[in-house]
């Protein structure tokens, strides 16, 4: 089963465009175009905010969803 990512807040994330998240089996990711829990979310509990995606390790704006 794919785990989903749930937004918790933005405390403690290294990138200004990241938010604190946790993986949950019953919730959907709110990030643009993502349905499964992102790798970064699993590793450090942070993932890009909605409308951003990872490029070279940092969150950059997504042109369109």
C-alpha cells in the first residue's frame, strides 16, 4: 500500500518552501501531482509545499498542475 503524506506545519524544515509532513496510509498528498508519499517526506519529515516540486534537492515552483 502506498503511504500518503499529511501536512503538519513548517517547523524544522531546511527549505523555506518545505512543510513538515508525516506519512499516513489513509491520507493523500496535497503537493502538485503527487499521490504517493515523497521520499524526502519519509526520510526527514519534510516535503515541498503545494505548488512546488524538488529540483536538485530544493523546492521550486511548478508551472502548472
